[in-house]
């Protein structure tokens, strides 16, 4: 026996120890890192400007689109104010009716459209169009900023425009001649001739209102709000697309097919060929299933062969997206400069700083408006000059009305605390032990008396506090307005009863709401708004006229003078127009609250289904009756406010500077406001009865010489 280990493997071939039977074949499917946005966003390069990229980002990332819209909202509502009522009224009419682009009307539409372009592309251009005779401005056009180009000549900046959507040379990837110019890829210097050759039209700068967002040095294109977000957005889109692919794995998984055999006669080439055959067959089967066909699979293998199919990645955990996505979203929020909660991101809000953040955001909006104001004045000034109007400083100016959620929140909190105090004081005056628990357990209201304290709660069978203005016509106007509004409200009730069939259905049947009547119920409520608003407006206009008459006792003027009468008429038209708009808004809110949200919702909820129709009619009558107090309070408050507005307007026109708050007594709040006077008539923050006191307030004002 040979025991020498050196010769044990002598003469043996190493081939049997090699892997000669393995083979790998792949079935490739198309995938994109950024999903459908791979072509338009995936080609972004740093330090380049692509207007098409900014538009694609808005479409791809909802937060960016919403953020730009929120920036436009924060710019507020444009209005005009001034000392010359005639010019102000003319400007208001023009601003409300001027055509904008093809389908819109109103200066606010131009303001918002230009703001969209300003924040998306960095600059916004609005052109005002004269009539054929040149005697009026008859339209406004907002340019698509992706189609603008600027050329700096020796003495001026020239502006060119071409509709980017009509460009015949726009490339499939979204890049066109506009982007080539912006990126500096045009050979030679940019000249007017070059632009005109590719279809641009030169615009007249004197007819343009141009706004630029954060221009860097002498760059006329400005800076887009989206300049800092392409890279971050790419990462965020990649996360979202990866999440889509992970979830899509359940419906379209990636498979691994393993064919194992113990047949030693199969070499590497044969194994590779078999793997490719299996991959092709699997790809055909999956393609057939994608087309909606059924697929049956048959296998034929040898005794020692085995085929296994596994899902690739089925046992692996997906990456956590929440924390990385939060980091990316925080970068986007930082680029906009507004609080995260304004962009719909609640988890990024630090507690207790919403109010100072809101103030900072509104200050930013004021700063942007101050920068845009000069260009926004150009179309208005052009209209006035074309019509032959002249004006001096102070006759008119554009103002910005900003949203103030903080003020509304504080006002609501103050009203709540005032109501709590009124309840406590009212129960204390009637001998009830003080405390919120006792007020909530109170069974009914005590008789209302005008003593040293006043709860401002209307008692049964009695009006609220007495009128401070010694005018017998005011109570009559108030009662007439209340009666007419309640009559309209009762008419709506009768229409609803008839619509529901409660006036004809038998008492011994079970009633149920028919959902097909929903549209008619809503339509009935909408139809009632106009009539109720008309009754309210008639009362408030009458009250305004009484305020004008009541102010005459304090004003030494020749009321028969035509100039004075014209002044009164102009003021009346302007103020009563605002009163009518406010009245319509409040009636609409009341109908929505008392009718749509309470009565219609109760009917459609099914809570009365199956009940006796007589009981349903009684419940409906109770619900409408509960809404009476809303219309009584609204009529009282608006009539009293209109009377004060009439007096205040006459005092301002007569040149008075200050006024006193006049109260009939019996209210701690109103007496405090009266004691803190006098107040400045031209101070928009100065308190006025009802507006700064409470509903049903019947205080008044009186000018100081």
C-alpha cells in the first residue's frame, strides 16, 4: 500500500472541481430613478437657469405648487383709497371690470397672475392695452415669463416676448430657445436681430408693469422662489418613486429563477443557454399577463433537476422614508421663508411661535408690496391720463388688504371671554351664585333691566339696550327691517315644508328624507339669500341716511349748496356700496350657518327618518324658530352700525378731527369705551359702536369741535 500523500492526487485532472455548469441570464425591464419626471427634472445642472424645470417642479412636487399659491395669497387684496372720492370711485370701477388676458376680469386677477409668474420664474410682466383711440386702457395681459427675453442696449433695456407654448423648436425634453438664451448657450452676443429672427416681438416698456423678485445685481430675470430646491426635490422625488416601486413589487415583483441539476454532462455554455431560455420564457409570460391574458406555466425537468422561483428582495426591509423626507421637506420650507404649517406641514411647527411667525410673514408681504407698488400704479395712472383725469398727491393710492388670522382669533377669544363675563354678571344681578357651573345650569333668562350692569342678552318680550341717539326714526327702521327679514325666513320655512311634502302627507305614515331633494333644498336656501340681503340693505341704507341727518346738528354748513349735496351723494354711494357688500356677506354666512349647516344637515343625516310627519314638521318649525334670534341680532347690529357710519362720514367731510363715544348707560364695556375717548376720526383702529363693542349695541358717536 502506498502511504505517500504526495502522490495521492498525482495525475488527476482539476476540471471536476471547477464550476462548469453555472450560468446567469437577465431579463431587463425599463425603470427610471425619478419616475415619469426623469427627462424633465433628472437633467438639471447646478448654476443653470431652466424655466421649464421650474414648471416641472411645480407639477411634480405638490408642496412647491401649494407654496407658490400661498405666496400669492399672502400678497393680499388690492384696493384703492384717497381723498378724492370721484377719482377713487372711477378707479374702483375700472379695477373691477378691466379685462385680463382672454377670460378674466379685474385688476386683482392681473395682480395674482403676475404674482404666480413672479415667484415661479423670478419676474412678472403685465402689459396694459390702450383703446384704438388711445382714450382708455381697455385690457391687461400677463406674459408667460418663460417666453421673455431682455436685451441691454447702451441707453435702455429692451424687452422681447414669444409665447413659449407656440415655439416650433421646443425640444422634447422641455428645453427651447428661451432656455438657451438664459443659459448663455447662444453663440456671440445676444442682439435684437437674433431674437426677432426666432419669432420674438419687442414690447413697449412704457406700457409694461414689470416686477422682479430679488434681482441679483443687474440681472433683469430676477430670482425664482424655486432656485434652491431642484437638488432637494430630486432626492424627494427619488424617495417617492422608490416607495412606488417598493409597493409596486407586490403587483410586479422581480423574480429570480434558479435551475439546479446534478447532471455532470451539462457544461457552462449549456447552463447559460438554458438560463437565457428560462429568462425569455418568463419575460414572455409576464408580458402576456401585463396585457391582461391568463398564463399557464409548465416545466419539464429531469429526475435530478430542480427549478425554483423566488421574489428578489421579498425578505428585505424597505428603507425608512419618514426622517430623510422630513429633512428634505424642511429644506423646501426654508427656501420659501414662510412657516411650515402654512404649507401643510404640521409636524415641523414649533409650539407657541405661530403668532410671531404670522406677523413676520405679513411684514414680508408688505415689503414685497412696497417694491411692486410703483409698477402696479402704472396701469392705473395710464388709464387716468388716457381719460384726461388729473390728480394731486393724496387723491388716490393703492393699498394692500392683508389677511389677519391672528386678529380674528383674538377677536373670537375676546368675544368668548366677554360672553362668559356677561353670563356671570347676569346671574349675579339676579341673585344667582356666581360661577360658570351655575350659569350653565341656569334654566332660563331673568328679566333684563338697565341697571349698573348690562349683560347685552335680549330678554323675552323686550328689546336690548336703549338707543343713545335721540332719533325716533331709528327704532322704526330697526323693527321694520327685523319684520321683513323674519318674513323672508318664514317664507323659506314654508317652501321647505312644501318641498318635503310635510303639508300633505298623512299623519299616520312614516316619513323619510328623499336624497333626490338635496339639490332643491340647497337651491331654496341660495334663493333666499338675495331677498334677505335686500331687506337688510334697505334698512341699513335708511339708517345711514338718518345718520347723515343726525350729524347735521353738529355741522355748520349750507346744506342747500349744490357742492355740499354732491359731496353727500358721492359719500353715500361709496359707503352704502360697502355696507351692501358686507350685508350680503353676513346674510350668506347666516343662511349657511342656520339653514345649510343646521337644518339641512339634520334632515339629510336621517335622524328624522321613520318618524311621524307631524313631529318632523314641528321639529322643523322649532329649528327655524331658533334661527329667528340670529336675524334679529343681525338687523339690530347692522342698522345701528349704518347710522354710526353715516355720522362718521359727515364728520370726516366737514373736517372734524375727533369724536366721543355716546352711550345710554347700563353697560360696563360701553361706558369704559366712552370714558377712554375722545378718538381720532381718521384712525382706522379707533373703536366704533357695535364693531368694537358687542352685537345689539345701540351706542353712537358725536364730533368734538
